[in-house]
């Protein structure tokens, strides 16, 4: 049965006579070009890469669960030196009036106390040392108290104001003799069992053997914190948890950046302020000389998820702003491709108009336009773009408007080549018979140029455009890489790679710059392959 | 011939005039405050003139006090006498800065151009003689990849591989830390060592287009009638290719080589910047970023001159090398 059908088919084919047109499969010129193009394996590879890139950039962005400007955060355990505690075992000295008790006298007093003497003299002045308690000595001269030596430290509760000698002296006197009240000046104070000194019900100062000092200059430790810390130390604990709403911490990651000279690294995002976290765990470490403790704060801080390595949630990790790399790549591809296309459209439109006019009219118009083309050929475009980019930096142009300017500038600088190509083609086409025919038919000049000449230039034009798409994308990427093109918050492959200027990123975070670079390379390569394939397909005679 | 050259030179000068004018206009329209900054600094110095006086004086020196066209004409008047003024960014005369940095760029340019030639010509010929073979495809794809390769990507890869992973090459700069303690021969070696990666970058980036150029022209010659005649005569394939076809390929090749000679002075802006080499490209990059009008003006006009010179040389060489071409 099947065989029969085939035989019938064969018969039908054989029915046509040899010169019957139906025997020949007729292809339109367009189909021929397509056929030749798809036979070229390299060109097809290029085309599939391009299709992938378009899907990746335009559809990928829609599928991606994250958005272009979504920041990610992570909780990070920070462990840093927070405070130091010293148990005071040495005598401290305080003078009654400024200058009444110099450092030399100080040393003499120390000597006298340690040797158990009660008198010493220095520079013809006699001093007496009067022990009040094991830990408190008064130094008198002519019956007047000039200074004290003490071990318990009196500090004001607010931490800022300094206490008067009289107050300290009286407080220490009362404290060492286990009295619960004393008076200084006109006021009377009470001392509670923890060493707090109260004026009425208000705590104004406290006495303690331990000195707690914050390691960071901008942190004031509260009395409450210190007290609990000391209790913990005295109990020999190694860990201590404390909750305090008033603690203000700012997170900053110390990362040394090593940059090569002039390349701008854009960093418009403010460092995130670490979320205040009231409860923190502190590690207490006793240092070698036994009187010191170092308090390390272990705090969970909530900050940007910068440079995290590829994982299930972020397939290509995150960048320096804590944004998902893969999503940025998709949106970056969108920007790079759109900029490429718009620039080439501007270039081509200008080139066709100028080249078309020039080639068709010839004479002085041609001369004028060609000199203009020469001038544009001569303008060094890279320096020009760099200067304009730097100027836009200085003028703080909005990133969106900046992108528009970038496209206009690139398009305006690039039309000369296309104009030259169009003109050359038109000059030769103009002399052909079909143009004489259009003239004889009385077709208007505009129609003659744009309906009859330009379509004939199309093949070369398409090839040229495809090739220059790759070039424009590289130029844009280079500019963005230098920090002078597309700016944050917009992503472009160039400004994603920009981060490689940081040697630390170059060395440690391959996922920041390799994927973007590979995408860029593949896209440009694909445009060139397709352009090459198109050239061969359009003009088989030129195939080489 | 001489008449033709003269005509071209005159046209080039006219073009240069307009190119300079466009560049000047752009530089003047930039929102740069460099002059104000300098004036403020100078007026801060003890016993100095007031800020306004300094500003007026500086504006007069740089012809910023007049309109764009008169300003350009006075700039041009001085430029013709090779007076380009002082660079704002480097605070030295422009020509002095230029002569300090140009030679590094020139040496890099010459060395990389030499390597490009000795790589591109043989590979281009091989690709053309074995058209559509695997070799041809490989060479073509490599050439295209070289053209498509962004400079900064390739440079970063080289740095990662040779400077970071293998740690045999310097990351950037021209001299090592202990440069001053070296003997002069070692100093030379040190500089040469620092130039290896940049030159490799330059060669790989630009060898592709030259390779394709050689291949295209070689193919054209191989398809010519005289090659068929030569083969029909029974000449060896070697003789056909190198004696007949390649000699004719040399015509466009010599033209394009001649045309790119002036370009050796232009400096590789991106590559030098990436490797922080003090060539003319990096030097002018910094000046341009800082809005240094005298230096940028000079550098851009210099580049325009080089382009025009390259075109002129290429056209003249074309006529000189190929006796079939007569220019009038």
C-alpha cells in the first residue's frame, strides 16, 4: 500500500516535462539568503548565542524571583573587642588642688607608703602620710590634706563630669570605714551596698575596685552594664549576656581596598547602618597578667549580604551592594543590548540620510558632507567619551538621563562610517539602468533615494550594523567599566565588571566578574559571527 | 604626485581646523571648575592677590575670558607656535609632560605591532590557503574572539593567572619597589618585565583584525586568474602562494601597515590605564578625568593629526607600492 503511494508520487513527478518550471523548487532571494545563512555553522552558532542572550536578558528578568534593585541582607556574627576591665591593685593618687602635689612628690609618697614610713620630705617640704585604711592614705603637709592615695575608684555615674577632690576624699573615707553616709560641700550623700553614691534618690557616682573602659571611643558604657559585668567577672564566668536598648553600635567592615590609579569605582550606596541589637553576648577573657579582662562582644548584626558565594538562593552569589548577581546580569544584559540597538539605529539613520543625500546629489553637497564625514572620522572618540563621562560625573547627571546622553553621543560619533558606506554604494548604483528607469517614470527624488536606492544598499548595511552592534556594546562596556558609562542603580555588564578593579575582588570573588565578562564576550562574538555569516549569505560571490 | 600630496595636506589642515574647533567647543562647554579651584588655592597663599584677580588672570592666560571662537583662534595662534601652555593637572608645560610619557607608549606600540605582524601574516596565509578546513575555522574563530574580547576582561584574566595565581608577573605599574637599588641593566629588565602582560594584552586584542585582513586579501589573490595560470604552468604550490599570491597581498598590507604607523604614538588608553602604566594614554586619561583643558586639547588634536597622517600615508603608499594605481 505504502509502496503504491510512493510510486504514484514518483509518477506524478515524472509527468512534468523536463523544462517545466514546477520541477524546480523556486526560492525567493530572501529565502536563498536564509538558506545560505543557515548552512553556515558558525553563523548559526552565533545566532543561537544571540537568541539565548535575548531570552536571558529580556525574559530572564521577568522570571527571576528577585528584582533589579533588591538588596539582600544577612545576619553576621561579629566578634570584636568591646571593653577592657582592670582590677585596680595599685595606688592611685589625687591632688587636692592642682599643682599642690606633683609627680615627684607622688613617687616619694609611694615609696613612703610601701616602706611603711609615715613621713617624707621633698624639696624642703615635709609631708606626713596618714593611713586611714589599708586602701586609703592621706598625705598631709602642715596639717593640711594635699592629696590622697587610694585603690577604690570613684567615678561619676554620667561618666562625663569630673568629681571634686573633696567629694572623692569624703566618699572614700566613708566607704573604707563602712559608713553609709557622708557629706561633701553642703550636700549629704548615702552609699549603698553596691558602692553607689546617692544624692537623695539620685545616683551621682559609684565606687568600685574595677575599672571598665570601652574599647571604642564612641561608646559610653552604662553603670548598669559595668556593674553586671563586674559581678560576672567576680563569679569567674566566661560568658555574659546583657540587654540594653541604649547601646548604639555602628557596623563597619574593615576591608582594605586596593585600587589601580584612575579607575572610578562607583559606590553610591551608603554603608548600611547596623541594626541595633539590644541583646548581645560578651566573652570574658582573662589576660595574662591576671588583673585584666578583655571583653569581646559577640553580636549578630544585620547587614548587606555582600560578596556571598554562589548558593541555592543566589545562583551566582551577590555583588558588592548585596544584590543578586544573576538578576543583575539579566538586567545588565538588557541595558547593554538596548543601548547597542538604539545607538546603531541612531548611527544608521544619520548615516543613511547623510550618505544617501551625498551619494545621490554629488557635486558640492557630496563634497561638503564628505568633509563632514572626514571631520567626524578624525574626532578621537574614546577620549571624547571619557571627557564627557567625567563632565557628567561632575554635573551629577541623573543615571537615567545619563544613559540617554550616552546613547546620543555614541550614535552621533559613529555615523560617519555608515554614511561613507551608503554613499559608496549609491554612487555605483546611481549609474545603473533601473535608476534611469525611475527617472524616466518621473518618480520623486525622495522616493528614488529611499525606495529604490536604499533597499539595494540594505545587504551591506545590515552586515555593517550587525558588526557595529558588537563594537558599540564593547564601547559601552568599556566606558561603564571605567565608571564613566551606565551608572548605579542601573546594571550593565560593564559596570558589573567594574568591581574587578578592586584587587581583592579580582583575587577572591571570581563570580563577580567572570560571568559578566563571558556573557559580554559571547554576545559580541555572536554579533560578529552573525555579521560574517550574513555577509557571506548576501553575497555568495564575496564568500571567503 | 606632489600636487596630489599637497592637495591632501591642505584638505587635512582644513579638517584639522574644524576638528580642533569641535573639540575646543566641547571642552569650553564642560562644567569644569578647575580654574576657580586654582584661583582659590593661589589666593590662599600669603601676600597673594585676591581671588577675583587670580581668576581674571588665569582666565586671560587660558583665553577663557572671551567667546568660544575668539578663544579657539587664540589657542590656535599659540598652538601653531607649539605653545600649548601648562597642564592644569600636572602643573608642567604640556609638551614636557607629553615628551616624558610618549616614549613608553611608542615602545609598547612598536613591540606589540611587531608581534601582531609576525603572528597575523602567517596565520592569515594558512587560513586562506586551507579555506573551509578545520584550521581555517579555528583561526577565524580565534581572530573573531580576539576582536570581540573586551580589553579589561582579558587583562583581568592575565592578572589573575600570572600575577595572582602563579605570582610571576607584576600586577601593575612600570617599576618594582627596589627599582632604585638596581643596576641600570637590571632596571631595563625590570621595566621590560612589567611590560610583558600589557604587550600580550595589546597583541591579543588587535591581532584578530589584522589576521582577517590578511586572510581576506590573500583569498582574493588566490582566486585571481594569474594564480590559475601559475598552477597550470605546473609551479609548485609553495611557489604559487609565496611567490605570486603573497606578493600581491603585500600591496594592501603595506598600505595598512604604513597607515597605522602614526597610530603607534597614540598610546593604548585602556590598556595603560588597566596596568597603571605611565604612558601617554594613562597620563591623558587622568588629565581628562580632572578636566585639564590644555592637556586634553593637546592630546585630542594630536590624535586627530595622527589619524589624518595615517590616512595620508596609506593613500600615498598605495600608489607607490602598486604601479597600477595612478593618482591625480
